[in-house]
């Protein structure tokens, strides 16, 4: 028997409230009326005899083939004494008609029960297809977001590289000119201080340009099998001292199984450091940042995920894509490049980064990478 939602398992459905309402109480009511009707009322017996079909059909739709067959068997047993014996009042119809009626009870039960079971199987099949379509649609949307993000990163990277190179050459000329002027100004001159400020600001602008260029450069990879435990452990040790300065604790859960990905260990280390640094900066005083790894299937492909969860305010849904845009930051003094560089490296590895909100608040970053075969 095919189980419906909320249906009681085994045979306990026989005495369930639904069974009493749809089957047993109607059969009892029809039988009492049938047995109590006198033989002269031929037309009443004809109606009551056919009313037995109702609980059989109800049972088929409620409990499938097994429910319908059990109900038809009960109806046959209950009706038999009234049809062929003189218990109370006998049904005045012909013997052949009454015998055929009992046969039809069971045929109707078999047909309606089979059709009801088939309908349930088809509905379950359609629900599974709908679930798979929903999963496929979500995968398509995820791929679309990744493609849009990758396109933005590539376009902004090229634009940044061009602008940085155009600005870098004039800055170098300005710095050279400032150094020449500095040599011509005596140490005691008050103008010497202005030249020093000019040189310092040029150096600061050069450092900013270097950060922009580091984002624009296409990272070079040395692809190998990388064990996630060997990747996570040193990064956590390295970032723990920085976390302690912010009164934040990092808790790393070792992988239960040996999970390996294909990638460049140095670049993946940079990715994890950027995400961990972001989690530490978002965490409150005394907060905990948790990191663990897991295996998962996406679009019928095997992936591994490094998951970083903090106890900060989380990321609003409208900003979950923008935080990976270059130079976008919600923190004072931030460059807005850390997560952008991380996303670009992961994208080049054939993976992606997701951000959601944890069950108890905080941001959850998932660094998803193709699993090594």
C-alpha cells in the first residue's frame, strides 16, 4: 500500500479516526438500516445495497488498494447473512442479483484501489520531477550569479589594470621630480617639509595602485591535489594571533574524512585567509569564528566546501552579491578587495563562494571547490 502524508504505518490505519469516519461508521449505519428494513420494501433494499459502494470508494481514495479490498471484504461479510439467510429481514432480491452484487463490490474495490494507487504514484513522480526541476532552476540561477560575478570581476580587473598603469607612470615621474627638488632644498628650509609630505602621499598612492594591480593580475596556479586539513590547519594557526588581538576565538573542526581538492595551495590559502579575516573583523568582542569542511554534490558534480561562520551581524540579502564587487566595503578603512580577490581565485579554480545567514545569526561563507578524483 502506498502511504499518504500523515497516514499511520502498518495496519493501525484500520482503527484510525479517518477509517472510522469514511468506512466503518457508514458500513454500520447502512447495515443497521438494511437489516431493519422489511422485505416488502424492495426499492429500499436496492438503494441500501448500492450504498455500500460509497465506503469502498472512500477507502480506495483514502488508503489505496489495500484499504479498498479490506473494506469490500468487510462489506461482503456483513451483507452475506442479510442476502442469503433469514437473520432479521432477508433482502428480497434474487439470489443471482445479490451474488453478483458481492462480486461487483470486490471488483469495484480492485479497480478504484488500483487507480487510486496509480494516481498516488504519478503524483509522487510529478513531485519528484518538480523537486528536480526546482533544484535545476536553483543551479541555473547560481551559475548565472557566478557568471555575472565573474564577468564583473574580469571587466573591472581589465579596467583597473588599464587605469592603474596610466596613473602609475605619472606618479613615478612626480616622485622622481620631488626627489630632485628635495635635493635642491636645504634641510633647514620650511619648504623641505612640504616636499616630504608630497613624497609620502605619492608613496601612498603607489601602494593603493599596487593593491589595485594585485586584483587585476590573473593569478598563476600550480595545480595539485590539496588536502583541506593541511590547508586549514596552518591558516588557523596563522590567523589565531590576529583573532586574539580582537578578542575573537577561532574554532576549527577537523574533517571527518580525507577531503582533497584540485588547486593551487598558495592561492587557496590566500582565499581562506581573506574570508577568515573578514569573519574576525565582523565578529563582536568575545565572539567565535567556526570553520569546518564538508563534501557535497552540486549539479551532479562532487565538491568540497570550507565553511566559515561568524557571530557578527550577518550580511543583508541585498548586499550578498555586492560584497564580492571590487572596492565595495562596509567597513571604514577597508579596501574592498579581499573578498573580490578571493572570489576571483575561487572562480578560476572552477568553484564559487556563497554567503548566507546562520541559523543563530551571523554570516556563513561557503568556499566551494571541485573535489579531487
